[in-house]
C-alpha cells in the first residue's frame, strides 16, 4: 500500500495517496470510510489533486468521470 496523506480541510475526502509506478490513485472518503482505487492516473492529475484547494471538487471534475474505479476494501 502507498503512503496516504490526511486531508483535514475537506468535508468529503479523508485521505489520498498515489502509486507512481502503477499510476494508481487511492482515495478514502469520509462517508463510509471506503478506500477507492482509480487508474491509470497520470502524474499531472496527481499533482493537480495535491495543489488544489477543494479535493472533493477536483475529484468530481478531474478524476471520477475519467478513470476506472474499484473499491479496495
């Protein structure tokens, strides 16, 4: 598993992490606490997530509609 970054300022996202070798983004949402894996996510999208102010909005607009998703746990 990758190192996860805790998100304190989001009402939706608890933590996220990125596996650059496998191009996989991991996101744990606060609602339900489920961990999801998105792939293949390029590094520029990961960088955008790390730099944006609203993690939930960025995920809804730039990740969820465009990348495969599966629940990990």
